[in-house]
C-alpha cells in the first residue's frame, strides 16, 4: 500500500496507530484490528452502514431471505439487540468479536463481514444491501414471503461464493476503469 496516498489509503499497525498515510483513522478501526488479531480467517474486513441494512436493523430484525442472493447470508447473520455505544476501544471490539464468534461473518446492527478473498468480501458487502432492500419491500406488502428450501439455499450459497463474487468483482472493476481510466495509475 506504500505510495498510494493519493487514493486515500492508510496503513495502520496492529494497535491501530497510523504508520503510513496522511489521514485520520476512525476509532472504529478497533473492530478491524481486533478481528484480525482474534480470527485468522478475517483477512478482509469491510465495515459499512448501508441504508437498507441499517433500516432493517432499526426495526429490530434480521432480513428475511426472500431471494436466491439471500442464500449468501444463510446462517451468517446475527442481531445485537442492545446498542451500547461506539466500538472505539480494543476491549469493546474484543467483546463484540467474542459475542459473535459462532458466526462466520460477525455483524452488529450494521454490516461487518470477514472474508479471506477481496472479491467475495466486496460482493457480499454490495449484496447485503440488495438483500435488505428486497426484504424491506416485501415487509411493506404485509404478506408472508414464499419460503425457500434450505437445501436449495445451501447449494445456491456455494454457487454464489464460487462464481458470482468473481463475476461481480470483474464487472465492478471494468465499470470503475471505464469511468476513470486513471484509477490504475
């Protein structure tokens, strides 16, 4: 990452201290440092607050998985019902990580995902928003959604991870390069 300061990258050490880059880092960086420290599978950690994910969480729910893309998150979500403040210290981040250690992808009332592969992590980050948007619109109908078969969902989950993440990543890269060819310099 050295030399990439023009595009907004910072390098932090394992204690969340900026060692390279000219930007401040959010106190929530502790979520990242502690996940990396406590979980060897946490190679890529994306932390964001997409609108529909936040909306579903504000309703005190997990999204209903009503479309095949939702299979990507089967058995991978949890809801923390009590918001007890910003995760801005190592001890709070450790507590959050331990509370959700049973899940492959810890999440609080917002979106946090750990993956070993950048294309999959980005695909999941984009997909969770679509899954929550669809779930919210289904909720607005006041009708129960059609159930999906768990075995089919497990098969779809594997397929999405194996194929869709790479396709999504390649398409997003092409669109980014087309929009700004200088992104690669």
